[in-house]
C-alpha cells in the first residue's frame, strides 16, 4: 500500500479491516485518494465530513449486518450528508425520497410518519445504510462517480454475500439493482433475499409505494431465526 492507502485502511472500523484489506491495496483506490486530495486542494466542499465517510461501516459491524439498503451518493446540500444512505442528521428537513420511505413504512407496517430523518436506530440493529459512492461535492450530484468508490463498495457487498449470515438487500431503483445484480453468481437464494422496487424519489414513487419491503425483510429474518428490525426505532 502507498502511505495514502495505509491511512485509508487504518481509518476503517476494525470489523471491516480483514474483509476489505485486499481492495484497499488496489491501484484504483490510490487513484481515488489522489483525486480527493486534489479536489480538496482546489477548494471543493466535499460531503460528508472526513470523519463521517465511513459512518455506515462504523455504525454496523461486518458480522452484524442483516439488511443492506443501497443508495447512490450522499446528499449534496449543506448539513445533509452524514455517511448513511437516505439518512440526514437531526434537525435537518427530511428530503423527499426519505419522506416517501416513511410513507411506505406507514402503509406497510403502520408506523407513524417520522418527523426525524436520522436513521441511526436502524444501523444499531444491523441495517447497513450503504451509498455506492461515499463522497460528493456541494451542489454537484454524482460528482465523485467513476473515481473508485464503486470498486470499494462492490467489495463491501461481495464480502457480505460470501458470509453464511442470511442477509436482505433492499434495492431501490435501477442503479442499486444493477450494482448488486452484476454479482449474481454469488447470490444464494437460500441465504440472500433480494428485494427490488423503484427508487423512492418523487419521480418514481408509484413504483415504490406498495413494495412492502420492510415487512418482507422481517418475515425473512424471522424465518432464519434472526432478530427482526424495529423500523420504528430511528
């Protein structure tokens, strides 16, 4: 590893270091880190803050992951991104996609629509809120796409698929579905539940509402003798 890669690897939570060691040595990761250094040096405002880039991995240890919700890249507005897909920090207005997630939760399992958009309660129960791309520039969605994050987060999904631990993957929208489905050779239908629906964005909400992913996930976990997720615990 280069010194940049060593620092990157050292910042990973302990439970993820062994699963992700190999990908951290890849030249694409060093190129990603160089790109991030250059953008920072150029004065770009990058979200989330450095200490929150691995927030999803810190919140949900590798061996505790039961559900994975795949997002694309972080929110690009001030104060919104804190390293968890779809989630926003306390006190930040709930974005439209997250508001629609709460509507589906209410329709699916009767949970009152939340006024708080922070999903940290889910992460503590084994829900990995994983964005495919872990950084973005202010006001520029997908600005860090194609620079190496996708390789890193593919490795996260691959390592989760290799475990014996039954796991639910919630894939909302074509982007998330393509990301996981290209790993189809590793998907064991006895051990993995792949749930697909449209993205909860207002642009595709009709294909998302009614998906019942939250109750379906809990049915799967219960059938595999694993704790169900208390989706009301945000």
